[in-house]
């Protein structure tokens, strides 16, 4: 069943382009801890399907880029590239959330 799902992911086009992501400083661990878990899950769920798969496999299942590439049928470099872009997208979303939900005001 997992292989079937991964096969479907491989065949889908990315629905959102990550190329336009601007450089944003990654939030600190303390900042991330202030964001509700549900909001973080939402941010991850908004990533393009293939990128979300790379994030889940790398960060949550602790697979290497080589293992991710083998499972998804992509190049190892593509896995690391997608993870780097996802980190930038997530950093921007977290920073924006923190800016809009500043409780010190």
C-alpha cells in the first residue's frame, strides 16, 4: 500500500512552485515551540505533494536522502533540494505566523 501511494506521488506534478521562495532566516527552536502543533501540521500539509513526502520521510521517519530517493524514485540531489526549499517555505510561514500573532502587543 505504501509503495502504491509513493508511486502515485511520483506521477503527480508539483501543484505549487517553490522557486519563488525568498530567503528567510529560520526561526529558533523557541519560536517554533510557540506555534501550535496543529498550525505546524497545516503548514506542512500546504507543501506540494512530492515535497511533503520528502519532508515526512526525512524529518519524521529519519531516512537519508539516498533512502528517500530510492522510495520516491527521484535523484538523491532532488531529495536534498526539495527539503532545503521546504525548510525555506516553512520558515517563512512560521515567521509570518509569529509576526501576525505577537502576544506582546
